[in-house]
């Protein structure tokens, strides 16, 4: 049986991806901060699907903890065929009014840990001539996002990086897919303090639907996965609209705060 490593696996999209891969009889290495939740998930997935589940509770926004992941995998003699970089968080509000330490943690988790884990495991995949990488970005990656500036910019990096890596990996039997969900029913909104964001009134997709779409795209070795017709249209419009004041005004309208 092959093994998949998933970060941010204790809830939301990451947990649903773990379930989807377990259904396919793929063993799992699950990474998240919440050790209690991970232990519960480990027991549930092993008993329900008969797969092997290893768990590691670390905060990947701390640089040295990224090294713990590779050491953990090496100690157990595991070979990772599927890497899913799902861990990430955001912070909603005016840039100058938010905490710079939180922004630093966002950049470390959403960008630095993703690049480091991808570099480590991708090299092994290329050497073995088999592998799949799925990087979770966001529909916020496709335009500037007033009130969500740092998060959106971090996810733009993820999309750009994944596109370039997908091209570099051609002919290696290793692929890189980027999943860009829109608003999804997870605890992401609470962590990002998005209760005042108008975008929440536009409806949400379920985490399970997003996970299924992302996993299928990864297994089909597609470059892009954008769940939801509305999100795909928004991505297309953003890609063909010049980086102008018009595009910025549209994005600002989408991301504006509700009037209290």
C-alpha cells in the first residue's frame, strides 16, 4: 500500500482528504497541531478503512518543526507517494490594524513550510519516478484582496509556484496540482476572524466536496482544480482582466466588511 502525507489534517478539507484517500486504501501520515484530534482520527480511520495511520502534532509555522516531519518519516522508513500541503490560515481586516506576528506566521506556514516540504519529498519522488503533489491555494490567489492582503498574496505564491513546478516535473512521472477553493464550510473563517466579511453571505461549499474534487484532480495529474462554477468564472475573469484599478475595485467589493 502507498502512503500519503497531509498537513492541516485534523479538520476541514485536510480531514476530508484523509478520509477520501483512506477509502482508496492509501496509508496516511497526518500532520496538524491538535494531537487529541489527530489521535481520534487515527483510531477512526484505521478501524473504518483498515489503513495504517501515523500522526505527528507540530506547528508548521515554526521553521524547525518542518524538519521534524522529514525526520518522522525517515524514522519510520516510510515512502511518501502523495504529498498534500493543506495547512494554512488567514487573517481578515485592514493591514495596519492587524498583528504583524500573525502575518509572519501566515507567511511561514502558507509559503515557507510548503516549499520546504515540497522540496524534500519531491526529490525522493523524482528519484523513484512516481509521485503526486497537491498544494492547496485559494480563489483569493487570483486577484488582490483588500482586508485579506497577506493571505491572498501568500496563496498567489502557491499558485505561481505550483504552476512552475508542474512544468518542471514533466516527464518525471511526478506531478503538481494546485487546488483553489472558494468559501468552504470549515473553521478557517473563525480563525481568520471573518465574521464581518460580506463574502460569507454568498454561500459555501462543503469540505467533503472540495476534498473529492482536489483528490481526483491530483490523481488525474491535472494542474488546476477550482471547485464550484462561480469560483471558476471568477478565476477566469481575474486571469483575463489586466492588473488595473478595475480589477482591484471588483476584489475590494467582494472582500469588503459588512456595515454594522
